[in-house]
C-alpha cells in the first residue's frame, strides 16, 4: 500500500506537522519554505496532497492563502481543526533564570505576551514556530528560548521550561487538505458537508445582496463569507464562501444557480465532509 504524500509550509514540528499526524496514519512528509512552494508541489504532482492553514481563532485568516487558492485552483478534500498549545522551549542545559530572549513566529509571540512581559524577555521574530526551535537547537546560546510545540522539543531534543504559555486557551487553527484532482464524497442526507467557492461579482448595484438571496430562500447556512481584493487593483473584489451542503442537494443547486446569475467568475474549490469539531 502506497504512503500518503503530504507537503506543508514550515519545519518538522510545526502545528501543520502535528495536524498531519492526527489526520493520516502512514505518511511521507515534505517540508516547504513558502506557501507558494507548497501549492506548486500539489499543482505539479497529483500524487501529493498539501495541508494549508486557512484561519486561526485568535489571529484571523492566514496571509496569502486567499490569493493562492484562486491562482492554483486546487481542490479541497477535507478540513481539520487543530488545537494550538504553545510551550517555552530551551536548550537542554538552560533554566528559566538563563532566558533573556524569546524566538518565534510573530503570531505566537503575540499570543504569549503575559510570560514575555512578566519576565521582560526581548523578542526575536522567526519565519515559523518550529523553525525557531530548529534554530535554537543549532545554536549554543542558552539565553534564548523558543515558543513552539511539544513535538518541536522532541524532534530537536530541546527542553520544555513551561507548558501551555498562551494568554488565551481555546486557540484553534482550521486547516484545509488540498490536491490537484476533484475528490468529492457521495451525498448522503444524514451527513453534513461543506462546499467552498470563490466568486467575483458583476459590477452592478445590489449584486452581492442578490447573489446571496438563493441561500436565504433555500435555507442554506453560510458559515464563512470574506472579501479580498484582486491583486494590483482596487476596482475588483473576490469573495470566499463556505456553506453547509453538498452540490448534489437540489436546494444547494438552486442557490448556486442564483449565485451564478450575478457573478462574472465562479470556482468551486471543493465539497467535503464537515469536521466533527463544528458540532461542538
């Protein structure tokens, strides 16, 4: 049996890596330096899937992803909600009294301000959390700590000084599993599905209001609607839309037909089973 081939942005030990371990049993992992590189791998090689963070419950949407989705038009095969727990990690010989600097991704530093402020740490911004742990392992400076996952500490043989140092609990990142090929589950009335699309409206008065009318009349629940500018222009806007339902459902078909009347472009990015996390 062939292994699943998964790529993600970041270093081993990233929260994407943790999510992959929870989703897949037997997997061949490839790390990428940028999100663009990650998308390109799946676009060029249909044997690869990629795991991409879309949004975080504290920090909001992840930069660049909304522009890469319409550019590569990969298909969403599923979603996963990953709990994020930050830890203060140091070299094996270091103690709390030795720490003067903290290294991590800007969002992780922003989410752990209490411990940083209380201890008057100076901060060092890194590209990602796991990367900061890797850099720490390669250094000899015991005055520097990293904010990263427990998996990072295990991989890079570092010591956890403090667990769960985030200011707010309940920090969750929503990930999308994407691939080149269309992969939609069969429709069953007793199951819950999410459909994702990106559309651009015709430049007419009330176009957004009219385009969404079909979801109201057919009682389709929209779970996410975001606008983002088309690159290099202020004149056009794309919309990202998640809604509950499957394209084989007649009510969904009615709503999509109404949406199509008022758009100049409409791309279905995927139909997939809703995560059980949504039922909490």
